[in-house]
C-alpha cells in the first residue's frame, strides 16, 4: 500500500519536505503506528514526531485520531495543533 503523506507547519520544517509517498510495512495499521515508523527514521522525523500529544492527523479530508485505522488510506496529513487568530 502506498500512501501520500503531507506535512504541515513545524512538522514540514523539521522534516525538510512538504510530503512524500511511502509504502509502510505490513505491521503499520494505525496513524500511531505510522508516526512511530516515521520517527524511527531518525533526524528530522524523530524531532518532528517526538511529542505525540502535539500531532494531529487527517485521512483524506477528515480529521483522525492517532488510533485511526489507515487501511485503504491514500493520503494522510500530519500537522501540529491548529490555533486561531
């Protein structure tokens, strides 16, 4: 399964890219699993994804929590909490 990942704000800055296509291993079934797998890459990924409490996600155009199942997902966005202003 290939998933298009989109990174926003501080996550994008730490990773150094605004997105990529990935094929996670079979054991990656939730957004939390995906974040763990990405963070294990080290470097900017580990930095950007270190504080799981500050990560928000969307599958397609719908907000999702870290426990959400990603099977069948084609696009996932990761971003910090959104503030108004």
